[in-house]
C-alpha cells in the first residue's frame, strides 16, 4: 500500500494535465480499495412504516404539510378525505354516526361546546397534523360514540420562519378571498412562539340579495364587510423549542358569521300589503306610486354570529420511562342567531310576523314573504373549565400503562324565541341558565407476549344534569349517572411489513345539554321539550384491520367494522294517547352501521398520494334527534317503527388525493371523489302524514367533484409562489339534497313536503303546490332554489410567500 501511494504522488506531481491526474488518482484509489478486506452487508430497502402496529384502534393520520397544496378552506375539508367520513350540512358524520357523536381535541383538551357538541374551527396554518381515531377507541380517548379527532399544533422553531398565503377569485366568481399566515421563532430562555391567523370571505354560489350598506363599512377608500360566509381565526402558542419538557400555553379565537340565502325571502321592491277589493289578492309587488313601503326581504332573514375562545395550559415531564402531564383549559361560546346578527330581540312582536302571498293570487305568491321579519331569535352562552392529569409509564419488559383523571364544569345560558307559535297555545320562549359538573377516569394497558399485543382499558364517566335537573318540566336525577366503558383489543405484528388487529369497545357519550333543559309548559312537534332525565348513549363497536407495507413508500390498510348504538336522544310523544300535547326528547333512538374501509398510499421522490374506498350501510330509526323535519306541527307524528337508511348513508365513496412534481419548481395537486347518492323520502302531494315505511327509500344519483391546484415558484424569487385552483373542475351539477326545512313558512316544506312531493312526481327539484283560487287553477309552481344542487365550478388564484 505504501509503495502504491509513493508511485501515485510522483505521477501526480510530474504531470501537468489535470484530467490525467484525476483519472490516475481514481485508478489508484480503486486499486487500493480492492485490496481491503471488507464485510458484505445486506441491502437496505427504504419503505413505508406501519402505523403503530401494536395498537388495536383504527388511526388515520392527516399531515397538513402534505395537504398544503390542496385547495382546502377548513379543517372539515381535510378530514373529509378520510374513509368512513361524510360531510353533512351540520358537520361531520364518522362511520354512520350523527353529527356531534365524534369529538375534537386540541393538544389533549376538548374543543367541542356543550350545547350541541359543535366542533371549533381551528386555523389550518396553526396545525402540524391531525389523527382521526375511529372504531374501538382506547380508554384515554374522550367519551364519544363514533371517533376522536386529535389536533397537534405546530411547535416553535429555533429560527424565525414566516409563511403567508392569499387565495382569491378576484371577484369573478363567488367573491372569494382567503388569507392565512404563520410566524414561528425563538423568544428567550429556551422558549419560542407560533402565531397563526386565517380569514375567509365568500359569497358562495348562492345569491346574496342583502343590502350592502348594512353589512359593509367604507374605510380609507375601500369597502369592507361581511359576505355570505365569513370566518376568522387566530392562534398563539408559547412552548419550549425542539420539543423539550416544560409548560405550554395555547390561545385560540374564532368567529364565524353566516348570512344565509332563502328563496322564500327574495322580494326586492315596492310592496302593497293589501291588493284588491277587501284585500282579496293579499300582498304583492306593485308600482312605486301605489306602494305602502319598499321591502327587501333578504335583510329580514337572521344572521348567525358564532364566536369561540379557548385557552389551554399544559405541563409535561421529560420523555422517560414514566411521563406525567397536567392540563388546564377554559373555553367559551357566544352564538347568536337573529335578524341583523345582534344581541337584540326587540324586532320580535306580533305585527312583524311574516306576511305571505295568497294562494291563487295574480298579485302575490304564497311562497314569498312580502313583509315582516323572520320570527326567530336564539342566543347561546357557554363557559367550560377543564382539568386533567395523566400518567404514561413504560416497563422494562416492554409493557405500557396509561392512567388519568379529569373533570369539567359547564355554565350554560340559552334564550330562544319562536313567534310562529303565536295564537296556537304553544309557549314562544324557551330559556335556561344552569351549570353542571362532570368527571372521568381511565386506565389503559398494553401487554406484549411472544409477538401478541393485548390492549385493554376501562373508562369511567360521571355525568350529571346539575342541580337544576329537578326543577325542569321533565325532571332528572341531580346526582347524575356513572358509566363504565370497557375496551379490549388484540394486535399482532405479523412481520415488519404486516400487522393485524381486532378490537371490541363499549363506548358511552353524555347527551348534548340542549336536549336536557327547558322552561316551556306547552310545546309542539317542531321543537321537542327538554328532558333532564336523558342518560348517556351507548355504542358497541367491533372492528378488524390489516396493514401491509408493499415497498418503498407504499402501504395498504384495510378495515372491517360494525357499530350499533342506542339510547341516543330522539323525539317522542309526551302522551301517546294525546299527541296534540307535542313531543319531548327521550333517550330512545338507535341504529347500526357496518362497512369496509380501504386505503392505499404511496410516497415517492416526485409524487405522493392516497386512494381510499368506503362501502358502508348506516341505518337507524331517525336521522335527527328532533325527528322528521317536515310534518304536522301539532301532531300526530307516529314514532319510528323500523330502521331506515340515515340521511348521510353513502353506500360507496372513492377518494383520490395526488401530489405530483412536474418540474423543480412546479407541482400539481388533485383531489377527486365520487360517491353514491344520499337517500331521500318520497312524499305524496297534499299529504302531511309520514309513511314510516317510505322514509329514505329512494336515492339521489351518484355525484362527483374534482379539485385541481397548480403551484409554481417564481424564477429568481424562490420565496414567492403563484398558483391556480379550480373547484369542481368538470362542473358537475347534480342534486345534493331532495328537500329542505321551510321554516318559518306554516305550510310549504313545513307541514307539507312540497319539494319532496314534486321530486317524487317529476324527478326534478324546487317547486310548491299552489292550491289556486276562483281565478287561478291549482298546480305546481317552480322555485329557483340552488341550495338543492351541488356548487358550481370556481377558479381562484393563489399567492404564497415563505421565509
């Protein structure tokens, strides 16, 4: 070896040709290397990892860094990509469960408000990832029937980083604008901060007929104000850098303002409220000279203003075999639905109830409102305090034990007016002001033995309606109810590529407190009487899952599940012998769901993606706790006699998410889904009674939507990126729903389901039956109601800055 080195040195110093010198150096190195005695190692294949092969619960991981290129507006849009999840008008349905039977947790603390278990919107820019746990949940998960969504925030970084994003359609489509930003960096003493904010303004694809002067303000030459759908959220996190132990503080604030569209409130012009001799033609639009007043009906439809605040403090010990954590939390909700969106119900008086046109009148339309205000007001105020302590311990034998205790205190105040009950003998005001405690404790263990893993847990919950339970019209036990929920599962990591699991769980969830309290004595069937005696609902879940790693970055996961639930809140007659007394909430609704979920994901150098397929059959005796939304307001409404497909029962759904880098600075992101139609109930024109055997017996046609996004980094300005986003790329416009609640109209889509009857007869949507008059024959009258259809195609541009 030394003689070879000497020869190489002499040749390199005597040669002036750099190419020859390099070639000789490489030859000498190769000769020297061939003389070594080395050990031949096995080849290493880089491939995807199994998702917690020792767990027996189904876990879906959503990386927001991976989804950053997709055109997502809300957290709901990201979770909807997962199998078994269906987006409804009110929220998310997980594995066939009602909205509100899945819970949302942020950094180990709950985000759902206690009135209706609605989730809090969190800025996407503040999140690192989310985990959706479904099926046989482990004992540390919150008391929920369907699943738990765990949100993990971004952590501070050692250097300052900034990301700003703006998306807009430049007022060419739905007047959409969305801006978000996040700043992260160090502070002092090993701590850092992450601040994020998002704002979204959108008129949506529905007409916006409201007066712009009422919702907009002029400032510095610009016009600012609310559009039809508005959201703003902010987040601030102070925590140790690099995941070190220590205290953590997180603050969240969100606001959502909705200005809905209603086709029955579209009159905009001069109105006379009494046309013809003896007011025979009723109200209608007339010329300005003979008008009693100018009426813009859209300004008299209520606005919903939902504001949320939350603060969490967390402390955890260092990562060792034993880890102790303690958390304190506070959250508040201020939600108002009123005309004008303010905390003022003075517009509610008898002379301002809606004034509708007369049937068969040539001057007016019985579907349209020509005067008055929407006769409804609702205010919700909640305050919740949370505390919990957890212990997570690993033994030297590889076992794991988790245990924890926690409690909460809820203060609730509700005030609701419904003036459509005037003159009926039914109370118009519903109100309560109450508070109640709650507590939980759990133990979850994981034992490994010769390759098998046993996951066993037990969760105890104490629920009480509070000290006001005995003073309600339907009283309950102030001492509350104690429930135990066992969970057990087996996991078997077959190899480093495969893992199998089977699990059983008995889950229980406390009822939303809106179902418990009331101040009315006389009620109808539209808003059942609160019942403080409702007990927690129960779900029994079985599931089996298999994970398989195919190769480099590719994975397949298949799961089979079956769930059944009972004792959910449902509307039943106060007295079956006299259904004119109205209905009350009882813990009587039940249902079941079963299906298969399959996921194939891959992650290559220039492309990553995921394909999910869900086949599911979800049935129950009632989709909504209030019962069927259309029917006789004062009874009788028969109780459900059989299970029927639930409103969100999509039998088949296929999702595709794809990220493809086509150039060093350009990428394409695609999200496409196709799904079978949701069920709907055929109705007979002019018949208010509900045929229980026909509920959700028909289905809408299949539907699809494709979202496309193209992003590129600007040459010589690598911190700037531009993009183009297209929603509903192929402009699919199929029906999204068959009917809608017609409140506050007393007849159309309220007592009678006109939309459902018209679709039953013609296969089309949007019409009402005009009973006619002596001069006008009875018949169907078409209604332009875009709420029944899927949103149209939209095109938006995107600008992004990263530093």
